[in-house]
C-alpha cells in the first residue's frame, strides 16, 4: 500500500488535510467519503509503509492534552472521526500527530478506537486502552477520556514535583563536587610547593589534604585514568545488565523503598499511584482482576507489583484484597483500612480515589519537608569539605607567622 496526502471538506465546509494509506487514490477517496468528508485533492506521498514509522517520545503532558481535547469534542457531540481530524491539525508533537492520523484511518476502515490505539503500546498503555474499551462498551467515552485526562495530569504534576525536588540538591552537589576536585587537583599542588620551602613540620590537617590531593592527581594521570575508565565502564555495564534481570530489579526497588530521606517519599508516591490507578480503572468499569493486573504492571516498582499480584491471586481464589495488602508491609494502615471499608460497602473505587488524594497531599508535604531538610545539609557539607580544605591550607601560614614572631 501507498500513502496519499489529501485535502477534504467537512459537512460544515471546513477544509481539513492529512495523510491516509490506500491502494490508490480512488480507495482513499472512498475512505474519506465514508468519514463524511468530500475529497478536494489526493496526492501520492513518496515514503515507505508502516514499517518505516518510528515511534519517538510522547510525553504524559502531550497525552493528557490529547485526552482532554478529545473528551471536550466528544461531549460537544462531534463524531469520533471528525474529532480526530480536528485534533490531528492541532497536535504539536509530530509522533502523536502521525499516530492520531493512523488511528483515524483505522477507525475509518471499521476498527474500534481501543483496537486502533492498542497498536501503539509504547504511547497508549494497557491502562489507557482498557479504559477506552470500557468506555466504548458502556457508551461513556467522553467521561472516560475526561477521567484519563485528569489521571494523566495528576501523574504528570506528581512527576514534576519529584523532579523539581531532586533538581536543586543534584545541581548543588555536582557543582560542589566539581569545585572540590578542582581545588585538590589544580590549586593544592601550588600550595604544596610553597609549604616545602618552609622547611618545617606541617600540621596534620594540611598533611591529610595534601595526601588526598596527591592521590587525586595520580588518579587523573595517563595511563592510570584509562585503566580506571575501563574498570568503571565494566562496572557500569555489569550493573546495568544485573538490573535488567528480575533479581536485580527487585534488589534495586527494595533499596529505593529503604533509602534514607527519599525512601519514604518514594513509598508515598507509589501508594498514591496505586490508589489512583486502581480507583480510576474500577470507576471506569474495568473488571477488578484486570484492573489489578494493569495496576501491578504500571506500578513502576517490582516490590509493589508483586504485592498487588498477590492480592489479585487472593481475589481470584474468592478471598478479599485487604489481607494481602496488609501482609505486604508496604501499604500504610490507613490505605489498607480504606480498602477494607470500600470492599464492605461496595465503594472501593471512591475509597481508593480518596486515598490517592490524601497521599498526593502527603507527597506535597514530604517534598516541601525534604527541601527544607536538604538545604541545610548541603550547606553543612559545603562548609565542612570546602571550608576544611581552605582552613587546612592556611594553618601552615599562620604557624609560620608565629615562628617569625
């Protein structure tokens, strides 16, 4: 099959353009008329088939905007095909634009929206596709799209908060580390030459700093640095290979949950995501077993994934979800109790969404507390390390002044 660029007129008289796959221009014209579009021009494109399409990055923000626009148009009574036509003209991300066009073409050929979206799993997750499928079955597509947009917007906002919380300490520590290396490798050797000309015993702190400086200089000398580079590269390759295994991923995820300062924040983020994902799926009409499976696969942490899958097995065997969550030791008592009440009252989705909102607020508080705690720690580190180096270098000068006096 080949691709054709087209311009067509809608029933309202608006001109739309795009790209469509077909055997020839007549087939493309027929597809356009099936979409209630009147062809104006149809021109062959010089490019490959579907296999030549490379899926590049589509951000959560892009997907949230797409979902919000789609929901607004569907709720306004605009047909799905025409909605996708309009959205394809407005999408800024080129990859998403191409996918929207292809989804529209698939629907024009008789596919369901969920099946058409499911062809692009790297962009539309299982959660997204299954919620769309549930919305199609229940006839509430606009509501599901609005719910997806809200879910994605909150997920994106949460990720941005975590990144902003980590950005400042990471930048400061990187700069501080660079300054420390520069002082030890480039500045301290000049002081060492001056101190040797004094002919007197140096203070112990100065000897320690000079010793560290000599070690760092030898560390960065050729060919030593080449050998060290090979060792570091080998260690990185081994570590990455290990982390790709299930055992390595599980070890890493356990460690992340136990990190000082950040471990509690990571746990709260994971709990908020679990509650919001599962609550959104259940509220959208997805069966509980399938909802738990999707929630587990999208949790982002293997420890939490295993706990959720254990809960799924428990439900499959006729038991409740509460006990496996309690036994995992990961989920806070409040969440477990809320889930228990939700199961008993038949309002599990509502209880989960309330828990998600609560832990979103907890994450905000934790991020603010973490920032207020990290800043003085960073200042203390800079004062001890860089200030210690400066004082160690001035101690011999002060002792020489006393001797001269």
